């Protein structure tokens, strides 16, 4: 089911796959896992398996039924490039996206190598943005180099949750960087100087910078509700986006 999203950097979510497994520290407090188990308890259609990886082919054509140009986050409740998602199925997802050039599709993964393997044999449509999660130096930063080698119109980084200072990162070939802290009662801290470092590098390289949230830990290092901490960073809301590809006429 495609649903309006509360995620600040997208408009709708589309989940032709649900469920996942943890592969790195950024997964520790997975919001999607918590949400899936809640929906399972509510008896929500499609969540009978909870957070066990499940293909949802009945959802494949949902974007084709919407004519208004929309920005879709693909698989907010999973990872399209999970090793248990067959490439034949990934190909079906890409075919649907190609058939809806009026929409923009944001595909985010922690499995950068598998995304690169799939994309080496295709031409990625202009309306598909490809991104990787970057939570730390050990697991996240190496994904950037893999992403950079994929020929996509927009390559982006989701630096959320930002778990440590990333130091100098190579943003060559990257068009957009999203930064955010973790939310929830088990959230790990984020520090303003870590964000400052990324923002400075985005400014120096001309990369669009989007600050999503502080989450549970504020800029002052104090723990409070996500709503109280808000989205303002250095006195303003930073919500730059890369240039959207023109829809087909």
C-alpha cells in the first residue's frame, strides 16, 4: 500500500517488499521493525509475518495508479537489495518505476554491493534516485565509494542515525546528503560538531544538504522528545533537495 509519508524528505512510501534483517549498527533500533510488529499486532493486511522478509507482488503496480507527480521512498519498511529479494523481483520493481516517469523514486539501501551488482547490467531510469545509509566510518562510509560507481541521475546519502564523527568523506559524484539523529527511548546521541563537519563538506563541494531531525538528543546534548528538539540546525531548517528530473511529456 502506498501511503503519505511523515518522512520529511519524501512524499509517499511504497513497499513492494516488507521485512528485513540487521547488518550494521545503524539497524540496532530499526523503526521499521518496531512499526511492523505494531501493525502485525493490529492485524494490518500484509503484516502477518511481522518483520520477516516478505515479497508483496500485489503492491507492484500501485505507483502506476497515481497520475500526480509524486516523490516515492521505495521500501521504507525493508531493503530492496536484501540478499533474499531475487533480482528477478527487483527487476519488476525497476520496470514499474520506469513505467511511471512522472514520479521520482528514492531507493535507499545498506547493501550497496548488491545494488551495484544489479545496476551494472541496466540503464537506471532518470527518475530513480539511488542512495546508501551512512551511520559510521566502518560500515557506512565504504558504501559511498560503491554508490559512486553506479550511473544514476541522483546519488544520495542518508546519514541517519549519525552515530559518530565521520571525518573527511569523499562526496565526489554525490548529489544530496540527508543528516539526522536517532529517535526513541533507546536512541544513541548525536553531536552538533558531527553535523557541522558534514555540512561544511557539503558546502565546499556544492552538495545539497538536508537536516532531517535531531531526534531524541538535542543540539545541546540534552535528551527530550523528538518534537521538542525539532529540525532547526544552527538557527534554521535546512531542506535543500537535488534538482528533480523533468517528468516525461
